[in-house]
C-alpha cells in the first residue's frame, strides 16, 4: 500500500492556523476514499478548490456491448484500433463488467487537459511512449513499461514527450497491492515480488498562483463533464498523507521461478474487488530436468482471463502481436497451442512481456473490440497439418 509521504510546507498540527505571508489563511482540503476512514491526504491550497465559474455535461460515455455475445475463446488485435483518443478519460472500450473496465488509449500528443476520474481508480500501463504525469501533489516521470496508479478523484494532467499508447484499467474499488504481500502494518514482506524501493511517488511540487479560466474534465456517472475553474488547480503549497498517485515499472517486478511450473497467482501485481492484475515478465524457466515449462491446460472456473501482450512473444501462444488481447472465459479449458508444450521442454528462459487481468464476474465485449477480432482464434488449438517445427518455437512470435 502507499506509505506516508509529504511535499512542500505544512503546519505542525492538522486543522490548525496556517497563514500566507499576507496573513490570510491557506485553504485545507481532505481527499481520500471510504469517507473519513480510508486512505487520505490533507492538502493546502493558495485558493479554495470550490471556486467554479461554469459547468456543463459534455456527452455520455456509451460502452456498447456487442450485439450478439459470443461464448468462445477470443483474440482482439487492438493495435488496429488506431484512432486517437481526445482524453484518457474517454478511451476505446474493450471489455467490462460491474467491477472493472479495460480499454486502450492513444491520446493526442498535445492533449493537456486537466482530468479527474470521479467514478473509478485508474491503472494505466504504458505500452509505448513516455512523459510526465503531473498532479497538484507533484510529478511522476514515466516511460514504457510503467504502471501508473491514480486513485479515484485525484486531479491530473498528462504531458507527453513521446507518443503514448496505454492499456487502461478502471476499478470500481480501490486498487491496491495484494494483501498476502503485506504484514499487519502494511509493509511489503521480504517474500513480495517488489518492495517499497520500487514504488515511485510524486516529487517536484509545482505551485502555480494564476487566476483565469482553467478547463477540468471530470468522468462521473458514465458521462464526461466540463468544469471551468477560476484558479490554476496546481496551487498547493504543501500536502501530506497516504492518498496520491504512484508508479512502478513492470521491469521491477521480480518473477518467481520453481523447479516445476508455478501457477498464475505467482505473477500477481495488484488487486481490486472482483479482479486481479498480474505481470508476465522475462524470466528463467523451471529448472528441474523433468520440468515442462509451458502451462498445463486449465479451465477458468468462476474467472475470465484477459491477457494484453506488450510484445509479440508469449511462451505458450502462437499468432499474437504487439497489442493483442485475448479473452479466455469462465467454463472453457484452454492451454498451450499445439506443439508449444513439447517445444518448451529444455528451453532456458522466456522474454515475454504481458499484463493479465483475471475477473471473477463475466466480462462483456465492446463493439469496438469486436471490430478487430481474429474470429478464427478459437480454432487455433486444432493442430495445423504440415506445421513447421520452427512455428512451434516459444521464442518466436509464431505465424502472422
């Protein structure tokens, strides 16, 4: 979980007199989750955050499911969804249920709106690109492979230095580190696959004392709203607490390896209510001479499995590409593609990179995802006559 952090100037006691040089008071604001009993931070503004000049409802965010749902294994080539998104609050929808929504975004390079998601915690996986996530609480520099966690309600602004493509996961509940990785005090255990040293927190507090008209986009009740503020929102003189955005690189996740194959929960990175997020990273294979590195066939009982492929290699899968996203629904067994199990024996390592989201309620498929579906994917477990041995090499991307 996030640990205590502070930046800038704060008074010795909470809710005490804290004056500016002109003797007027700084404005306090408490932000957090679960009312007054969850994680929170206390902010000190130059101007009240309540000063709003105008509001308007821009448009509904219609996440339309496909007209005729299909029950089968599915593969979506999301790299072919190339239309730029005006805002990361309005990405291209892929899969969703009541707990979590999964989408893809390729925001315009010059899109610098102030944003706030008031209905979900955000997890942004940077598949490509780089830049700065700027917030009133400080800045987070990011690059390819970073996970960016933005708790619900935190105002933020992206500044891109390279064109960005992101996997977007919106969580109805608080997004957090897995409970089994933490002790009773919240500290990450020695056995956890990452530590507090790997977590990056906001720095370089930017205090802007500017009056004018500043556009803020807010996502609430599945609609996008526009607020016009009369003061620059990055006006904090200081803050402290546990509620703030943070980042960790997928390359700082330390994968676990055993003599024989370890199950997917070994790769868990985050959790929310009704779903988990896992990271598949480059790693040595199982080291027993009799080990079979490829995963065994398994049925997803009460779980839908989604994998976003951040590269064109995956040790048990053929025919995927950068941006591929597979859905293996509850109730159907799946496993390695034909030939991949045998080909994995004796291999020393994999260079795969992928993000998995397992949900415990069924997912709906969006109309946008259905447009880029590889509709023959469910037949890919039927061995192809005359397949070449090199096509079964798990260190290749497989046939295109």
